[in-house]
């Protein structure tokens, strides 16, 4: 733990960490709470982050936060593995869907027709398609076909890397020159499931499909670890084959796996789950902190 020293052994971690944590940013008030996480206490927050909490506590706090419209995050690490869960409520608005500045490029030509076709310029070092089907665009500074200037956002269909289809321009004035076509970003509303539902229907997204069985096995292993801790009152002992086999048995029995378990992954996870590694905690903690900022 980054904020503790050897002289802090035996003290409450929150109290021992408070001074060093508060020094990181003098503009942020850091307060300590050492009592239970009662509903009255939780109700005053906009975001609640749980770490190192038993599954029963996660479910209790998660249900309360979802009902109260409080954003809820679970962040945890066990050995070399980590997990992160986010529930931002049923009406979470994303203002910047593309996570970047809207595209705005010069127009080369706009045809009269139904649909009209917009040809635009792009830089030589830009290889990706700038627009996507369904994107909304506006026009400004167009000479000739001035009817487009100031219109409400228009949906487009991408023809290729240089051309877009827009609505009916057959009745517009002929295009002469100039103008900009600009992407319009509109807020998007997302609905998040509470933890209790997410555990029943885990939706795991991976970049490489080959990683999916491993990700599902780790998801099952985390649930089995909670069951093991509830059953034995402790985490599995490091490199203890009997404890690892018991975690594997629990993982097999918890829910229906869409794919066979990667038993070696579950055993390895159980064997090191009692350990805490600063780099893993720093990585998962940074992801959780970014979700808080959202």
C-alpha cells in the first residue's frame, strides 16, 4: 500500500492513509469513516467505489446505490488478476460519444440530386474513414448551394473515404465552391444494470475472440473465490493444491458456463489470490478512477 509505512502497522488503514492522501491534492477534502457502510451514510454520495468487499456487501451496496441513482463501482485485485464493475444507473448521459473533437473538413463539391453527394477534402496522412453511416453533419460557408448552410443536422451514408450521401438536394441552387462539412455529436443515454443482474448475465467484451474463454474463466474464478471465502472464512493459501481444487469445484458449480472452464487459469488464480501486488492495484485503481471522473 503506497501510503503506509512500517510505523503504521496495527492502525486502521483509512486513518493511517488520510494524511498522505490529503497531501496529494490540497483542493480535495479527504475524510475518514471507520464505521459500517449504512444506507444513511451512503446516501450523501454521488459515486461509491467498493474494494476488497465480500460479494454480499457488493450486492447490498449495489442495490441501494442503483435504487438511489448513485453511481456504483467495484474495483478489486487478487494476485495478478483484477476486476472492475460499473453501474451508472438507468439514465446515464454520455455527452462525448466519440471521445474526441468532432470532424470538420473542407467541401470540394456537392451534387444536385436525390440523394445529393458531398465530396470532401482530407489530409494525405489520414487513412481511416472520417465519417460513419448515420453520423449527423451540418454545413457552413457553402457558396451557391446556400440552402445547406444553417440547416438542422443531416444524417449521412458513407460511400467511400471521400464521399457522403445526404438528403434530397435536387431543388437546391447549384454548388459553386467552398464550405465546411462538420460532424455533430449528440448526447447518448445509456442504461446500466445493477450488479445482481450483471452477475446473472455477464457480458464480456474482448478485443481478441481467442481471449473470451480465459476472460469467462476468470469471471467464474472471482465468483468462486467469494464462495470459498464464505465457506472457509479465508482466502486460498498460496500454492496450496487442495485449496485451488476447491475453488475450481466451486467455479464449475456456479452458473452455466457458455465455454468450458480453463482449469489451469482457475487453479493459478486461486494459488496467488491471497497476494496483493502494487502494479496490479495501480493499474486497476487508475481505471476505476477514470470511471469515477465520468
